[in-house]
C-alpha cells in the first residue's frame, strides 16, 4: 500500500458516523440511541466516550448490552486508550488492532480530538492486502493493478507473463553484470580453477543472509518505530557471529576436501565471513532507503537486493582471491 | 499454522454462545434478547437464523437495530450464505471472510447444522499470523515458538542467532553439494573458462523463476482449490515462454560479448531455457508435496527450494556444456 495508492492512509478509511457519548450518559441511553432509526451508524462495534471532543474512553457494544440500564458510561468504559493519527498508514492501524486485540481503531488528531475510526472491514482488508503484496514483492512479481491484487492469481498465461517478465529481465541484467565481474577476475580463476567451484555457495550465502535480514527488518518496520543505528548495530553483531561461523565451516570444508589446497580454503572462508557482514548491512540499507523515500521496504527483500548481493559477493570473493593468490 | 499447531483448525476457534433465532422472530425480540443480562454472547456482530438447527439466514446486528420492531427476521435476513466446515483451517475461514466481506464466518457440519462461528478476533489474528509466518518461512528463519511469532522481532542477539543459523547451515550444506557438482565438471571449465563467468546468472535465474512460481502457487493454494495437473500445465506454458525469451536474450548477450564465442553463447542460452522450465516444475512439485503432507507450502518458497534449484541448474548447465564443447 505504497506509492500511487491513495488508500494507504488512515484518513482515506475514516468512518465518522460512529456512536459517541459523554461519560455521564447511562447504558439505557446508548441502547435507545442505537435502536433509534434516525441514526445510521457505520460501525457499532464500540461506543466512544468523548469529553469536549476528546476521546476519554471506549466500551464495546457487547458490554453496553450486558450492563445495567442505569450504569454510567464512565463506570463501564476502559480508559486504556489506543488511537492512531489520520496520517498513519492503514497498515499501522491494522497492526495496532492486532497488538491490542481490538476490532476497530479510533483516530484522533494531535490534540486528542476524536475524528472517527478505522473499521473492522478496513483492518481485515489491509491485513490481507499487505500479506499478498509482501509475498508478490519478495517473489519478484509485478503488481499491475492494486485492485486486482487479490484476484490476479488465477490468471491467463499472457497476464502471468506480463507480471513475471519485468523482474526477471531486471535480474538478467544484474546477472550480466555478475558475469562481467567474474570475467574481470579471469586471471584468478585461470590460476586456480577451484575458485570457480565455490561461486554458487558464495553467491547463495550472501543472498540467504540478506533475505533473512530483510525479512526481519521489514516486519520490524511494520510493527514499531525503529532507531536505524541501534538496529544496524545489533544486526552487525549477529552478522559478525554468523560470518565467523559460516566462514570457519566452509574453510574447514575446503581444507578437508583439498581441491585448491589451503589457499582456496582460506580465500573462501575469509570471503564468506566478509560477505555475510556486508550482506546484512546492505540488506538493511536498501530496505531503509526504500522506507525513507516512502516506498515499500518489502521490495528490498525481492530480486533487486538479491542481484546487488550477488554482484557484491563476487567482487569481495575475487578481490580476496587476487590478494591471497 | 501447520504441524504441531493445534490451533490450525476452525473447531479450535469455535464460538458457540452466539445469538440464533427462528425466521419468524421479530426484530424487537432480538433487541430484547441481546439486552437481556442473562445471556453472555461471545459475539453479537451477526444474528444467525436457524430452521431445525440448519443455518438459513444471517443479519448483522446493525441491520437489526435499524429495523422496525415488528419486522420478521425472514424479511431482513440475507440468504446468500457462506460457511466453513469445522475441519477447515483457520486460514480458510479468514480468506472466506475477506472474499465475502464479512467479519465472522459461520461453521456448519455436512448436514448444514449450525455449530457456531469463527469470530473477528480469530480472523484478525489468523491473517496477521499467516502473514508473518509466510515471511519467516520464505526468509529462511526458524520459527521457534508459535506463540512468540509476533513478538520475536525485537529480540536479543543470541535469540536472533538461534532462529537464523539452522537454515543457513542447511544452505551451506546445499552449497557444498553445488561446489561438488561444479568440480565434477572441472574439465569443461578448464576447457572453456568463460563457462565459469556465467555460473552466477545461471544459478540466479533458476532461483528467481522458482521463487516467483512458488509465491503465486502458495497464494493460489491458500485462496482456492487447485487441480495440480491443470496448474502445472499452465505453469509449464508460462515457463516455456519465459525460458525461450530469457535463453535468447542471454545467448544474444554472450554472442555480442564474445568471450567463449558462439559455443558458450549457445550453451548458456540452451541451459537457461531448460533451467527456467525445470525451475517452474520443481517449484510447484516441492510446494505441492509439502501441501499434500500437510506441511506449510510456504516452506517450499524458502531456502530449501533455492538450494535444490541451484544444484539442478548447475547440473543442467554443465551437462549441456559437456555435450556441446
């Protein structure tokens, strides 16, 4: 629900015909209000309690119906209030609902004035939409029309080709660059052919670490506010540990296997360790830049990031090889 | 929500304290029933109309409150009924709610008897849970405890290592196999070193096509019943078209670039075309087998499938090379 999508923000989904009462109102007044035919509420899941337009409490309609007729709303209402701003994303509202176990999320302005709610329908649709959209972006599938995102799955061959070709062509372009990078180090491969055997595992592990990092990062971005330096620092700590572990294992394998001898084993191990750390950092930076420019960071977990990781991992691998050979 | 998860099925989420009425009841009876303190309904979003225990209609509580007191429910109720079986997955119920724009899904047995509903809370939680779970599985991140799936994102370095290491080690194992495959064709690489330069793009494109295929397939499996032979046939048609397109482009690049000459250009083009078709077929078969054995097919879009595609693509590539050199 990003770019070119006017339905991204909460204010596009605001339901304003919502039952609101003062804290002094009584349960029976609410019931008679709700059953009064002249109102036409858009949602009656919750009753919102306002004081001078400010949201001060919430009661579910279920609780109202169960309450004694003369009970004051101030005694029934919960004061643990959750709200989102009108410029929050619909996804933020949906996550808020999930985190607090509520079915509709009130929207308030900076002064705490009640503006309306994001209803259950919007929350359900947003959750589903974000799920499908994340998968398609990560899978490298072009999202042609937002409105068709849910129905596009049973489509014709021609349509499938149209949504699948763009990212594949881009990937192929990235693959050409990887080919040029490898050929640039032709002398190293010619000198030690065993280097070629490790290309797939070098490239694969960078992709794997990058994808993991981005998966965790885009979920974290969706769920809460993030301090980039702190997140990056923690990620680097994880990646250094992973890099050492994976580098040692693969160097050990190279050594035991024997092709290329100690030198190739050392090259592969060192390159692996460096690549894992770079992959984590690059993964976060790509997603962060997308997020910062209000693009969907999930795109960063897709083919574009993979291609970038492929190219970087080859440059590091062959540079280490050139130094140690 | 697969294996080892008792909350996968609808019958684990059934709300049974739900307002039900006969078609002859009147709107005012419902209102007085709902406001009667002795009931303790778990959900009052919808009123369900039963005839001899069978579900025959639904009315939203909003419509009931708006209706004239003496209107019969049979005049208010919608007869366009949607229901799921008690052994349907919670995900199926959630998708049903999305597809029909409803907030709770009735559950009926084979005879059409009303058993209860899957409530809004369950639907919201399921949609969110499936989203996070799909991302983690595709991203190659171990899901340690189901209940922590939503909170695991802000975790300690030690915990992050624990959830990230298993799939990386598996990937590294697959990478070793890829290394062995490549070394098995050492003579081909020694004879024509340009073959090494194309390893990254060959491996990458198989992964990219496989990931696309699985992304579309696992969503299709979630949303509707699928005939495997028909789906596979359509996928093959798409993959043959993609394979020809990508094979011709890369062969053209190889030819223009000149390294390795016409032979390498032909090898790369032919291997690419074959690999794309194999990648699509393998992607679907892996996901289908997982689905058939009641595992989550999303696992099939993760690192395991990528590693399998890597290895297969190298075997095809070097086999074609060995034949044409």
